[in-house]
C-alpha cells in the first residue's frame, strides 16, 4: 500500500488484502498467491495487529488456503502478544549503576542500552519476568542480548553505546584514550559511518 494513499494499492490477486472482499482480514498488508500442480494452492500473507506482525505461509491447501490462513492468524493473535523490551527490561539502568559510584557516573555522557524498538513475543497471559536473557559476544566484538521464553528465543537486540550530550562525548573520546577504550566510541563511530545505523553499536 501507498502510505500516503492507503486506497492506492496494487493487489496481487490476494483477496485478504481487498477491503471490499468477504475474505478481507483486518491488518493484512502484503502477500502473494500461487499455484502449481505439485504444490497445490499456496498463499503467503503478512498482517500487523496491536504492534505484532505475523507472516503465515500455507502450501498444498486444495482451495482452502484462505480459510487456513485466517485460522492461523486468529490463533496467533488470540494466543500471543508482543511487548516492548524497554518497558520491562532493566539492562540500561543496571549498566548505568555499574558505571557509577555513590550515584556519580564514572563515564559521563554515555551508557549502554538496547534498541528502543526491540520486542519479544510471548504467550498471551505470560509475564516478562518469565523471560531469561543472555549476553552473546559476536566475532566482530559487538554484543547482543538474547531473550528466551522457556527453551525458545523470543527476541534479541544489539547492546549499543547510547551517548548523552551529542558531539561532546565524541570529543571526549578523541581526547581521552582510556575513556575511548572503555566505551568503544571511536570503533562504534566507524561502524556507524560504514553501515549507517543511528545507534552506536558497542565495539567491546
């Protein structure tokens, strides 16, 4: 769909995307139909409701692909929910406490945190307290926080350097090698320049 004109949409013969169809499914925003003699009716559909995006793929459906897709979406939205990690996780505040003594920050103007858009998807009625988290160090020196519910990974986020005060932090890093090595700011700045993300990934 055209975000500036939601009614100006190219439909790939997918009835669940058409508002005037009796098969229309609220929140469905993309998909593709298909058919071969060996695969039968196939259907891929993406839907967003209440901040949770689900993608359903149905194959060999024998003319029941729309009904099967609807049932799978209904099951997903009835039984699962997505939560913003920053609304529940205390990683950033714990790191900030670790970098301070008697409330005085040892590393002025910078802390570590996770992507503000990071979500986890858990069974509806479950609690964030039931989620475990693990810090995973990657080969490039960066780190990710992996969130698991039971034995299943339900979300992850890069652990990022979050500067306060803008360019002053970068200037401090350029003038103080110890501060720079502790925060990894210059390496993160190089990575940002090369890859273009807005957050600075921790380099070690």
